[in-house]
């Protein structure tokens, strides 16, 4: 075999019959078209010819992708008798006549016909067909190819095989004209059927609208298309599959007032149950029954059986015959396709309505979120302004309070130095209390002042180079006496290759003082351990570990919050404002460090501070 593509020919190792046998294996007897091509479809798309498959009546069940490329018509639209719309009107009867040769078929056939291309012009093609069941005496299906003959004619040297083909074709055409086969009535009838189906399809396309309008259009179009039909009934299956529901009636104008078309329920149910068209004629005039009636299933491959299409004639029992029965079956399939399309369109419309409703709800939600966002932004600005005013107030009040407190502490210290000359023992004790409480109050005021500076963004680092080991030892010695008074061991471990760092010495000391002060305050027995080591060449870790009262699991996540203490009651055992650790966290962040805590009640706490060896000047912003 030779495959033709353009002006060149290429030998193929696979024969036409082998190719078509493969196609008959992969195509199903029901018309199926998928949006995504299968692996077999991609294989047949490599063949430059149109591959097709029909049943014995010429009803197409398969077309390869080449059909759409050649004609511009989707393969789904070409199924059934849809492909005849692209065949030249003069060639349609001859093409259908070959398919109707069902008994004792030839091993193959070839016939010339004109096929319309996507550009709108007709080109000569040769249809080659083989029985899909060659071992049977009756053709059930035909499978074959459409080959465009124009590229073959344009070749400079016509191959001998093609010359022989043209001679055989000429003989075949002559034999077709000369022989008086019994196929002639079939060809004429097929042409009439095709015209009726085209008329029916055109009417449906003009009247297509909603599903109700379409069903009424099907009933009216059936009466208009079939000459012997006085009325038409369209009955669809109920949603719960409990019965058939009469959905549309056509041809009521052919009946007198008060008379309605009627078809036996058994006839409708038989057509629906079997899927085959059913013809009925009355032997006598029964009055309430038509003289002749026919029912066919409304059925398509993808959606299955949807209902029944029935026609009838009230007076003439010969008005509906076997040809009409076959025609109604075809129209039932066309009606199923139209109903499927209408259902799909209604489903899409409902989905569009749902999407529109969802979009509307989303727009409303978005508007509401935008309003909430604006309210939140306004509230945020108000809170920032309130925080700024609060910080300014705390800063001013702390400064105003710290001035007299310094005087109180200073005069108390002066009185204590001269107590032997001026004060009695009772007065000395009272002045000592004034000095102690004054120092505590000054510490609280300093904490509030530091916090207000941090929150207002007025805290600046003073970077200098200093010895970290000396700083840690100084802080430990500052609390050494307090630890000794409580019989608590205080130890320091410094493991640094280079003890010099670049940081804010005052702020780092303030952090260490807060951590060690808390450890001494909350540890009544055991030990306090301060460790300094290098995490790597650029970062350091300071750990303060104690065996004190510990922190409960519920309070641990909040220990760095402002004004938070484990015991929030006014009768708590350990006084303070709860600002120490909050200030530590803010200052650690200021020097690009992190601080974490681990603790268990009655087992102690561990605070780890990680920070860089060298920091750069900056201001903290809230």
C-alpha cells in the first residue's frame, strides 16, 4: 500500500485492511467522543487519511481526528448522519447505497464522491470500505478511509497502481450505472430520509431555547417533518425513574375541540424498555385510539435512554409504515442529542447564576472586609497615638518622680552616716527603712522610664568595645552578698577565645542585672550558675540557670509580656511591676539578639540570651 501526503508518496508496511481492522477493534459500537484524545486516537492521527466507521445503515459511529482537520467539523457533530452534510448532495445516495449492501457483501468497495473542505470547496475523495466482520455473511459494520485524490492527480508521474485504480474505478462507476440493482429504491429512500432529517435538525436549531421550548419544538418539528404524522407526543422519564411524563404535544390543531391525541401506554413503555421503535396499526376504528401509531426511544450513547418520541394518525392506518418507523428512530437519536445539549446549557446557566451569586457575595464580603480593615487601621492609629501619649506621660512623670526620690535617698544616706551623733537607735532604723524603700521605688521608676523610652523609639545604642568577662564578673559580684545571705551558691563560667566584644555595655549590663536579680530573688536554696560561651565566631550565648521556685507551664509563654507576673494578686510574696523581663526582651531585640526561657515548678529556670559579637548603632522602632 502507498500512503499519500501532499505531492509525495511514502511506502507503508501496513495494509489498509490491517489499519482498518485495528480501528474496528478500538472503536466502540456506540458513538463516543472525548475531549482528550486517547493514545489510539493519537496513533491514527498520524495516518494522513480520514478513518471512519458506520453501521449497516450508514450511521457513523467513529471518525478520526483527520476528519476535523480536513472538513473543519468536529467529529462529534459528524456522528450519526451528520457527516452527510459535508458530502456533495449528488453523491449522498451513492455513498449510502454502498453501506446498505448488508447481505453477502463484497470483500471491499471503492467509490468516488465529493467532500467539502474547511475552506468550503468540494474535493474528490475515494471512499474505501471493508466489512468489520468479514467472517459473517451479513455486514454489521463498515470501516474504511476517505482519501483525497487531488494530491494524487497533481503528482508528476502517476504510479502504475494508481492508473489501475482509476481504470477499476471507471469500471465500477459504469457497472453502478448499468446494473439494475434492488438498491435503487433504497438509495431514493435514503435521500428522502436525509432530507427529512435535515429539515428536522434545521427546525430544532431554529426553535432551540429552554428545555420546555425545545421539547415543544421537537413535537412540532416531528409533525412537520413526517408527512403521515398528525400528532406527536414527547414523553420523558421522571426524575425518580417511576414513569414516563408527557412533556410536549405537537399537532393539536389537527384535532377538533375537546379531542386530544392519545397513544397506548404499553406502546410507549415497550419502545422505552427495548430501545427499539414500535409500530402499531388498529384493525378497526376504536374512536379514542389512532388508526396508526409509532414510538421510538429518545436515546444517545453518552446519556442513555431519556424518553420516548411517538407519532400517530387518527384516520389512515397506512400513513405510518416501516420506513417511517426507521426514520422516527433516527429522529429520536437526533432529539436525544438536542435534549442533551439543552440540559447541558441549562446546567451551565445554573452554574453561571450560582457563580454570579457567589461573586456577588464575595464582592460584599470584600467590601465588608475593606470597611473592617479601614476601621482596624483607624483603631491602630488611635492606639499608637494613645501609646505615644502614654509613653510621653510616663516619661515625664518618671522624670519628675525620680528627682525628689534622689533627694530622699541622698538625705537618708547622709543621716545614716551621722546617726551616732544625731539619731537614736529607733530613728536610725526608721531612716534605714526610708532609704531601702526609696531605692526600690527608684528602681521601679527607672523601669517605667526605660520602658517608655523603648516604646516611643527614643532608645539609642551606645556602641563601645569592652571585655565581656569583666562585665559578667562585675554583675555577679554585685549580687554576691545577697546570694551569700540566702545561702545560695553563685558561680560564673566564661569560656571565650576572645573576650572583647563591640556592644552597648550599659544595656547589656542592664539585661544581666535583671536576669541575675530575678534568679537571686526567686532562689531560696541551691545554686545560681552564669555561663558565657561562644556559639560560633560571630555569636555568643549567656545562660543564667537557677534552682529556684520555677515558673508554671501556663505562665511561661507570657513571662516577657509587660506588667506580667506569675502571681498577679495584691498579696503576692514577690513585689515588683513585672517590667524587668519585658525590658530585657526589648533590649535583646535592640542588639539583634534572642532570649528564651525554660522552667519547671520547684526545679528552677534557665534563661538563654543569644546575641552577635558585634552590633551596629540604631534606634528601636515600635
